[in-house]
C-alpha cells in the first residue's frame, strides 16, 4: 500500500474519486434489482452530509446508524464521513435498553434509524438528553422525528469534504459485548483505506470489475 496525504477523507476517496476520474456511470452496488452508480451514490452522500450539518452535526460528532443494508445506509455512512463526523453503525435487532446504552456511550446527537426500529429507540429518547434529532428511513409523519427522504430532498446538492486527517476517526464499530457491555472499536479514515488494500485486494484479490456478495451485514466491520 502506498502512502497517502496527511489530509485524507475516506468518503472523498471511496466515492468522489470515482466520479472525478470518469467512473460515475459505473455501478457501485445493487439494491432491489436496481443498479446504484457512483454518481448516484455521490449525490446522495452530499445531500446527506448537508442534511446532517443542518441538524447541527459537526466534525467528530457521532451519528448513530440503525439501518438495514440499503442506499440509505451508504448515504448516511459516507455522508457522515464526508462531513468529518463519525458514523456509528449498530445492529438493528437490539432492545431499547441496548440502544439507550449505545446512545449514552457514543453521545450521538443524531440517530438515523429504520422505521421498524424507531419505536424501540424512541421509547428511551427521554433518557438520552444528548440526542437532539431522530431521522427515520421509510416513514413520514412519525411524531418528533425527521423523514430521511424529505431531509435529503431539502438539502443542498453539493458538499466539499471535510479536511480530515488520515488519523481522524471515520467510524466506530461496537463489539458484541459477550463479556460485558459492547465496546467501541474506533477506525480512522486511513484504516479504511488500509483494510481495502490489505484485505480487499491483498487477501481476496478484488478487481474493479468484480461483483461482491457479502453475507455480513453492513453494520458489521466485515460487511463494510
């Protein structure tokens, strides 16, 4: 793996770079039988970054993601990274008490959640004073929440990447907590590049034209 600049933003590298180098029409992933191109992904990432900023998210703030594998997950994860915030993807099958712990531990001011999860998280919201906004994917009009699609539609369409350092934190991945409470394993922007190079290329031998099926959920580090 070659060296990279001191200032390095993973979203700019893994998303924007493909558009800038003329690969915007290439497929980034498939969802529901539909091809999502890098240009599609970049547009949703920019809007999500701006939507998060409008909700008060700043560099190094954590953003809790309780999402299924979907375009919304990709937009939210990379949108947070592009803004310089820290994505915190967690399991969608947890209990209200577990979400309360994760919100308190991460101090996330914003949570982006599936409609199927929203009730469990909202049940403990009153005990999470640091949580300022809950954004719901797949539901409109849920009291006290923001609709994900509406936020993105209203957001500015372009966003410059934060001038993050390679060693700045990109995301937290929580352990399963088998010997106690879950613990956050922090991953920097540079770590993401190292994993792609050493594992994706070095171990799996992935090339640009390969199509990858992952049985691991995106809220697990291996799925990312």
